[in-house]
């Protein structure tokens, strides 16, 4: 079986962090025994507005004019940003699978809203994959896609051979709280700042010395890093790193915080799963997809999300204290191995793309597609 994998980005040597999950998805498809061709954007130099616009123009022309006849299935990611593929005549009669990701439904810019209105009827001709049950509900609510057309699979899954537990030499002498998200308010940097301001209170509650480790990226990074240091908490700042180096980051921390707001609407939260695969418990809010794999007493703890920043800070502190006090009892990697690894995605693909019982509703809609 031959599959055309479409995405508006792909990792390169110059930009190794661009949509890394697509490389994982391709790797899983190949491991499942399929032939895979790519129709993607590759950025080979520093991103500028003009360069990105030029890349999109060429990419959109390829989406319209690429011959699709030779493929058994077309696997589309980020449909709102690859919408010209819908006018490619080769799609008629094909098994088209759309994989939805966070910004496709949550970050609704005027452009995305217009595209979703345009494609609303046509997407009933396709099958759909989402990263989580949470995002399945979003797809049903936002676009009215019937649940029977939607499957759930983590976007590429976690490479459990790369993200493995490693010895942490200083875990006894100090407890390191890691934060790998962008340093922006939407990603919870304001809550992290509040936690740092209460460091002494947390240390008294758990009887441990705490320090923090963050990654220097995000549009508000400079402002927040300066604020972190003013708290007097021990804060180590490291440079943004490619995915293959992230296991080193996770091995150097004791626990990971991911504090995204409801505004972000994380469709999965892959960094949380990667940290869990490295044996690190996590603390997140009880929103989005996190309740599906952040399980109390097993992989971490969930803090109650409220509209008040001060209340969110206190809820995170309560969750942190619980994790630190019961640290040795958590087994987060087991949750990843059970349903979020690349191996589980490979098994899913083998079944999904070789199914002979594609919904008759989809077949009928394809035949009637004018």
C-alpha cells in the first residue's frame, strides 16, 4: 500500500524542531509496512516572512497539481493550512485521512475560520484521526463530524528507545522542577513565576531543597527569565534544544510542569508523555487531553484549573507537594508503554490503513462529491 503524507512542515538540519511529530508518523507508517511519499514544506534557512510565504506558495501549487492517482491513501495533516489539496481532482475516490492537530481547531484566526467554513461539507467525505479523546470531542463540536468517522491515535507517539529513564545523580540532594514549554503567559509562565515566589513554603512542606530548570525560548522569555531570577529561587536556564537532546533535559530534572492555559487547548501534550517515558512524573492542569494520561498516583497529578492566576498557583503547589512527598511511588513510563509509544501507533496504522470496512457513509459521500 502506498500513502502520500502531507504536512505544512518537516524537520530539516537547519530547523530540526519544525513539526517533529510528522517525522515520527512517517517512521511509524514505514514500520507498519507501507510505502510513504512526502508532500511537505522543508525550511532550509532562517525563517522570515518572505521566505515562509514563498515556501507556502510553492507548496500550495504542488498540492493542486501533484498527481495523486498512484496512491492508495492520502494522509493529510493540518488541513486548514494545506487546503489547496481539496481542489486536486485526484482526491476523488481516494481514501483520504485527515489528522487534526491543536491549532487546526483551537487557535481560530480569521484565516482558519474562513478555511474551516469552506471545507465543512467536504470533510464528511474523509476519515479522521485526532490525538486524544478531548480533541475528538472538539472535532464533533466544532465541525459536526460524526464520531464513527473519527479514530484516536497520538501524533506519532513517543520513541521509547530515545526517551528512556537515566540515572539522576543529584536526585537525593535536591529536587529539580523542570519546565520545557515556551516562556509565555499562554503556556503558564505566569503560574510558574508564582510557584517560584512560594519556593520557601514548598520546601518547608516537603523537607527538600528545590531548584528550577527552564528552556530559553518563547516570545516573552527575556521578561520572564528576569522575573524568575528576582524571586531568589535557584533557576537554571538552558538553550532551546532539538528533540533528540530532550532526554538529557528530562534526565536532569525530577519532575516536569506543563501549565498551558485553556486558551492554548493542547490537543495532546507530547512533551508530557516524553517526560513520562523518561520516568519523570508530571504536574498539569485538569484540562484538555491531560486527564487521559496524567493519572493521580501513577504518572503525576492534575491541578484544578481556575480563571484566577493566584488560585492556579496554589493548586499547582498542592499538586507539587503531593508528588514530592510520594515521589518513589510513581510509575509514569508504564502509561506511555501501554498506549502512547511509537509501537502502539505502528499497530494502529497497520489496522487502520488496511481496513476493508471503510464507512459506507464515507463511500457514499465520495461518490456524490461534485
